[in-house]
C-alpha cells in the first residue's frame, strides 16, 4: 500500500485537460468576484501613469 502511494506521488505526466479547465474556472470565478477591486486598481495605476507622463 505504501509503495502505491509513493508511485502516485512520483506520477509526473503533466497536467491533464481537467486540471487546466479547473484552473481556468477558478481564475474566472476570482475575476468575477473581485471585478470592482481589480477595475479600481487598474484605473488608479493608469491615472498615476498619466499624471507622471505629463511631467516628462
């Protein structure tokens, strides 16, 4: 039984389609949840960039 567990941990065939889809679903969910905060941060960054380019 312990041998089977060690072989499971050594299994490095790469990510499968299901894993990639799950990661994408989680990322999209996080973006939807934090949409307002992300928009505020991006707008703040662009306004700072705009203000600092006027100095140059």
